[in-house]
C-alpha cells in the first residue's frame, strides 16, 4: 500500500479519509487504474472500515474513484467534463436565482447579503483564505435563499463540495481573493438595486469565469501527474 497520512484537523473521520485519498492521488501515491483494498486502506490510516467506506462513497460520487464490489476501489483521473457539468447546473440554477433574489428578497435578506460581501472583502484584505471561502459559500447560499429556493441552496452546496474534490481552487492559477471578491460585487450591487437582469448577468459572468479557470487548473494537474 502507498504512504498515506490521516489529517488530524478534519471535521470527521470520513472527511479525513477523503482528504488522505485526495492527497495521495495528488502526490502520486495512489495511481489511476490501480485497484486498492478498502481493508488495507483502513489499516494504513488506523481507522475502522466504516469511515473509509463513507469517504470512498463521497469520492465515488465526485467521480474520483470507482468502487469495485468485493475487490476495493480504483482511482479515476478527474475530467474537465465533470467540472463543466457541475458549473452548467449551477448556471441553470444560480443565475435566475440571483434575479429572483434582487426582485423578491426582503430588506433584511439584502442586508445579510451585503454583510457577507463585506466579510469577503475583509478576509481578502488580510489574506485569510479559509474565512474568505466560508464567506463566499455563505453569500451564494444567502442569494439562493433570498430567491425562495432553499432546496436549490442545498443542491448547490453539495455541488460545490464535489467541485472542491475534483481539483485545486481558482487561486491556484494566480486568481487573487481580491479579484474573486470583485466578481461578486456587481452581483450584490444589482441585487441591492433590485435590478434582476443585471444580477442574473453578473452571476453568469462570475460562474463562467470560475469554470474556465477550474478546467484550466485541472488540465495542468493532469499534465503534471
């Protein structure tokens, strides 16, 4: 078996397994196409088979591994098609939701959205990536909920989690936190102005730019593997 380390800072054992496998793939310890044993992975990481199975199921859902019944699992190379499909779904759901948030959101919801953008700006200014991405997720979630689409908010959060498993974030290509914040400003400005079409267009521009960079990052990762 390869050399893998179970991260200690993960929220759960399943999260730790997911991160250990992802790191192993990135480091070349887990090779695409090779079959690995679930039992050996559990022993290697020092955990029971239950969190290993849970972590592998999440990775399989993301398209990073294939679970082979009674044999183990196999690493699959990530595909640009996976990211393009996810962003396509987000475009179909989040762009019109931004319009609805502008037109239907309450003053209280709009104030919370504005506050989330301010939190992003503050995190970007101090280079705090963890706080920045948390505020980013919060802003998108608030926009969806202000549009009256709570179920869509749950779907989008899950898709964002899957995207994170597929490859490095857009900051890996040199995109700064300040630039990402700047892409969100016209969305929020339009929402606060109750300008539905402008909010929809700004969200579409942001997601399309994100898709382009994520695919480019993934291509670079695959070439260097």
